[in-house]
C-alpha cells in the first residue's frame, strides 16, 4: 500500500505552524516581545484605555511603534504575561476590532499594590 496516500497524511493547520514558529523563538526574543507588549499596554493605560483584547493590543502596538506582530505571537505573549501575573483579565465584552463581533476577555496591566507606610 502506498504510504503517501492522502488518507495517511495528517493535515497541518495554520494554527499548528504558528504555534511551532512561536515555540521556536529564543527565550530572549520572547522576553523582549513581552516587554514591548507590556509597555504598549502601560502606554494605553496612561492614555485612558482601560483594557484591550489581544487583537486590540496588536493594533494599538502597531499604531504606536510601527511594529507589526502576528496575532498568534501577541496571544501567546499575552497568555504568558497573564501566567506571570503581569496582566490580569478584564470583564468580558465585544472586541471592537473583531470582524465577528464576538465576546472576548480583555486584559490589562495588573494593578500595582500600594505599599503601606
């Protein structure tokens, strides 16, 4: 039997290749990307933006830095920032930039605890 027949081939999706590409980034590259996105979120907060979806953050970052990032890289980085406790989830709402107008859970910088003197 021919091993290269279509029924024996596992399909590879764009999501698979995007995840592989992100996983292939070095730790230093991921760290720098985390810092750049964190700084974009802080900048947005300073200009009155309460929270952002991953798509909104990607577009905001692009507008203010000129750097275009793939949405999968932004999403993976945001998930890492959430896991590290630097971002926190907001209240679910419609994404202002999603073509499907679906509900998303936006993120924001975690509020800094004020020191007690």
